DNA sequence: CATGAATGAGTATTCATTCAT
DNA sequence: CATGAATGAATACTCATTCAT
C-alpha cells in the first residue's frame, strides 16, 4: 500500500532531524539562540521553514533536543573500556581527549557554556540527568586520586574540575593566545606522571 | 524658574542612569539579555519606558554601558595601593576579594560569562579595552611569580588565570556544592604561603 | 492484472468518499470548520492526508459536498409518498420525524445552523438550490393549511417554520432542559388534531 | 510630572478599546471570526496592528470581551422599570423591542448565534453568566403567563422562547422575505391581547 | 491508488523605538 | 524632563496543498 516502506520513511526522518539539529547547532553556537531565526535554520539545513515543524514542535523543543544530543556526545569521550576504573594511561587519554574535543568544537563549547549560564537551561540540564554523567565521572576520578595516593582525594577532584573548566573557559575566550597544549602537558604531568 | 543648579541636574541624571543600569543588570543576569524588555527595565527602575531613551540611545547602548560599568567595578578589586607591585599580602587579599566578589555577585558573573561567550560581545569587549585591565594585571602577576621564584612565571600566570576562572565557573554553576572556601584556601596556600 | 470490475472500483470510491464526508461532518460539527485540519479529517477517516485530494479538490469543495449531501438527507424526511399532498397523518409523521432527526443529529444541526449564519455559506446554499426543497415543502404546507381551513394559510406557513426553527435552536442550544417532546405534542395538537 | 493627566489617558484607552471592539464586531459578524485578521481589525479601527495588543492580549481575549459587551447590551432591552413584574404593556414593548433590536442589528445576531453554536463559546457563555439574564427573564415571563391565566405557564414560557428564537432565525436567514412585522403582530395578539 | 515528506503563503504576536502632549 | 500611546518591522508557527515514490 505504501509507496515508501516504513524503513524508508524512518530513514528520511532521521536524516532530516539530524540535518536540522546540525544546522541549528552551528547557528546557535555562532550567533546565540535568540539571534537565530527558524528561517535561517531552515536555510542552513537546505529545507523550508515549515518542515522544521514536522520534526520539532517549537524552537524551544529544538533547543532542548539539541542539548540532549550534545550531552550524548559528551559520553563518548569518557570511560573507554567501561570498567569504571581509570588507569594512569586512561587518565592521560581522557585529558588529551578533553583538550582535543575542546579544540575541535570550540563553538559548541561556547554554546554549551552559554546555556549553562541561563537559569532556565540549568533546570533543564537537571532534567536531562547530566548528573548521571558527572557523578559517574566523579567517582571514577575520586577513586583514581585515592588509588594514586593523592592527599585529600575529594578536594583534588574539585580542583581537577576547576582546572578543566578553567582551561575550557580560557581557551574558548582566547583561543589564539591561550597556551592550551602547554597547560595540558602540565596537567598531565601533575596528575599522571607522579614523581 | 529653575531652583536647581547645573550640578544638581548632573547629579540627578547620573543617579537616574545608575538606577537604569542597576535595573537592567539584575534583569539581564537573571533572564538573559534578549528575554528582557525595555518595559521591564523601566518598571524595575521605577520610570517610564520612554525615559530610558533620554539616557541611552538604544537597548544595545544600554548593554554596552552596562558592561563598561561592570568592568570598572572589577578594577576596584585590584591593585589597592596602585604601585603595580603585589606584595604577598596583597596577593592573598586579591584572591580573597575575588572569591568574596564572586560570592556576593553570583548573578552578575553569570551575566558577564554569558556575554563573554557571545561572539558579538567579544568584539565589543575588545573595543572596551578589557586588555588594558588584564594586561596590567598580567604583568603584576607575572612579576609576582618572578619575584617569588616560581619556575616558569609566564605559564604560572596562565595557570593562575585558569584556576580563578575555573573557580568562578564551578561556583556560578554549582554554588551549593562547590567548596569554594576550601579551594580558596588551597589556592592561597599554593600562591601565598610558599614552603 | 486487475481483479476488480469497474463497478467495484466505483463502489470503493463512493465508500471512501462517504467515509471522508462522515469524518469531516463529525469534526466540523464539533469544532467548527476552520478549526479542523485536513490532517485531522484524514486521521478520523483512517486514511492519509494526500488521499483526500483524490476525492475532493480542496477543503472548500469538501465542505460544499458535505452540505449538499446533508441537504439530500433532509429530503428523505419529507413527502413520503411523493404525491405533493400532505395528509394529516403525514403531517404528524413529518413533525415527529423532524424532532427525531433533530434529537439523533444534534451536532449536525449545530453545524448546519453555523453554516447558515455565514454570509458566504448563504450564497452557496442558494447555488445549491435549497429553494427547490423549501419551495416545494412550502407549497405542500401551504396547501395543507388551506385544505384544513386554517385562517391565513400563508402566514401560518411562516409561523410553522418559525416554530420548527425555534424548536431546533432551543434544543440544539439546551438539549438537557428543553422539553422537546412536550413541545412536539403541542405542535402536533395545534396542527394535526383540530378541534 | 505627567504630560497627560490620568484622566486623559483613561479616556484615550476607553475610546480606543471601544473603537477596536466596534471594528471587530462588524468584521466578525460579516465574515466569521476565523476569517478576520488582526490586521483587518486594525485597519477598520484606523490604528496599527500592534496597538490592539495594548488593549487585548490576544484575538481570543478580544472575542471574549466582545461577547461580554454584547451581552451587556442585551440587558438594556429588558425590564424597563426594574420591578420584576411585566405588565401587558411592558410585554408588548418587550416584544416590539426584541423585533426592533433584531431588525437594527441583524449582523450582530448572526454573529451571536454563530458563537452560540460553537461548543467552546457555549462554555464561555456559561462563565459569563448568561443564565443570570435568562433566568431572571424566565421568571418574569413565567409570572406573566401565570398572572394572565394562561394554561400551563411553564410550557408557555418555552413556547414563547421557541417563537422568539424562531423569529430571529428566520429573519436573520431570510430578512427580505420573512414577514417579521406581521408575525410580530400575531405574537403580540397571542400574548398581549387576550380575547 | 496511497503515503507522508515538503512547501510557502498567511497570521498572530512581540517589542524596540518614536513622539505628541 | 516624563509619560505611555502608537507604530511596524521582525518572527514563530500553522496548514492547505503538492508531489516524489
């Protein structure tokens, strides 16, 4: 009966949705959410304005799904072998990956930090259970510091976070001057090459 | 006819302007610039919509002056005696002040970080010569690290920045859980209480 | 290739059309024409949006055919033996039928009255030659009043209409409280049980 | 302080609101609510589109207030001396007024009947306490029939309503042919000139 | 014949800005 | 100097209709 199979339609829908999300992400990151029109997103995605609404009920929903998908990507950079235990090499790899990720996706990080600053977004992040990711990461890093005989592992975890966020902030705001690779080396030195 | 001197008028104008800026700052910080209407700012400031335009030519100009005034405030927390040389006590005082300032003005920092993330704002910050502040601060801190025999003073300056920004980020995003005072102690320990 | 005869195809087409009309009628009556989307009609009819356009060129044409078909139904309740002469029993039956029809199709009457109120619909009704029905009915009822010695048969016809429409209005607007059966009895008394 | 007095502003606001309501009423009645754009209403009222939103939050609110104001007008045609008792002359005057009102405001009645047919509007009418008006009217008319020795006063009240609504329906739908004045005479004869 | 993705004209609504008073 | 009514460009969103498959 159907001129296209269900699979074909599903494929089309997924591709389109992906395309719209990508277009929106790029524009949101560069211009800020409220300065981007649905028209522009459609143009960037190569479709018509109206079609966006076949996939997202509103600009807000589009934003929400975008954040959700972005967080999903974050998961990929963490806990490579899934055993919940970080080896020294994995820790080094993690730090390297964080920095690489940052360097490759500077606009996306800008976008995410922008959102994190907004009260409304904060509530949403909580709903999206960002804690699940962070708390898991938390324990693993705490365990790492414990196993490697750091004094005061809990505070060290906070410091580790502080440094990573500080790196992101500085690099995002000042990518040309900030010596990210040098700083990365120092961080790896501090946390993975104990004397 | 006029019972007021020119000075009084100037005073009134400045107070009004200050009131409008305060109103705008509070609302921008809580809701994000584009979600705040001129009407709301007028309401918050206790004046009429139209009057704002006697003091600022546009919403954008209001935003610019707000950032400018905010940066002016930042200067106050830095270099108390103006000699360009930081003593150990002044360094400790500076760190303490930074943290206090952050704790007392959490919404304002949110606002500033939000702005820093936006490309357009970045250009504007450059015009506002934020570098004047930072470069001065830069040298002083670099000198501080040099005088106190830190290895690699230049990188240490970057690390110092990284840590301060990381603290701000973490505290702004997670004020309840982040152990800001403990971290502050550790930072002071690291930079002001050399063993 | 084709296992179906032309007649079967015609039958299928008519059934589909009927289904679409029924779906549309129900939705139009409950929600008002302009609040019903083609999508909803398709859903209610259990088919796809696009298929509707194989049977009707536009929403407006669908509406027109709906009205036309609805009027056709009205004919069925009138002039059972087709001789153009109403007996007392036929008049009573007619009144009974009108009331039953109203009770069974309250939403449809709402819909029709809604349409009658709209200037555009009025023009269309004229095109649809509703007068053919009404004028025929007119004469028959006029003749009825004449043959049964009512004073001023012409005005009585208008009054008869007035009462029937008034019953419909009241019942449609207030089905729970309006004593339609009692009123019906009184009307039958007045027009079919002369003293 | 104020360049216009509070009274002046109030006056302006009331006049404008009235003007918008009038414009909307005329257009709604002629074209049906959903076929009238806010732009058209503004044009008809001689103002800009945006200004309507200084007075009404949405098209729906405009519609609600319109109905509310229309119902208020209905009150004016009823119970002239407010004693709750209808004399024969007042009953005759009431019938005359109803018919005159109908003749002078045919489009408005169309509009009101259209709305009454819509389920959503019905709920709203209930909120607007149309019953207050009708129930009061109800009792007065019931009392009238009781005092004038009509058999079965309660049913007579329903019949009276039925006839009035029937007149409105017929006249609204067929103003040129419907002999409203003759029918009016017959109604007055029936209810006010007992033999 | 049947599907639903795709289009785009049309519409309600917002809000920075102007200006008569 | 101060007010808030007024404007209109900008924008999110809807939905009848088309059409490739």
